C-alpha cells in the first residue's frame, strides 16, 4: 500500500469468541510485538527499526514487516529517492493493539 490511509472502522462485536489465535495470526512471530511497540511512537524507517530492536536480523525484520503489512496492521510508504526511502506506519488496526500490548507490559511488570 502506498500513500493510502485505511479508513475502515471495525464493527463492535455482539459476542466475543474465545479465539486468541486470530490475534496471534495477525501478529505473527515474536518480533511483531517489538515492531508494533516502536511504531506506536510514530512512523519509522527500516534502519530506525533495526537500531531500536538490535537483536532482530534484517531478514526477520523484513519478513515481519511484510507479514504485518499483509495483515493490515501497518502501511508501507515508498518514496522515489536514491536510494529508495521506505517508511512504516501503523494503521488504525495496528494502533488498536496498543491496549493489548499495554496490558501485556503491565502483566510482565507484576509477574516477572
């Protein structure tokens, strides 16, 4: 997706299934949580994300970014510069994970 903003407004469910797998499918692997956490602070370039998450390999970062983009959690913006500039921004779907990650952070602070 280039240059488009996702304006989809999610429905309010009548009933919530006990189906955590759907959320985990969107998130993918362990790096997704850290990438999303960094993007809560705003748009980032690939190199910025790599510096902010020092243990992630370029291959794992690329794969996770593609997965999150395919799931609609982030948008990839490409600028025609030399070399090409690519920026990543959370969509409303990705931003909506803020509450989930905040609760996970609080849980870890209490129990680990």
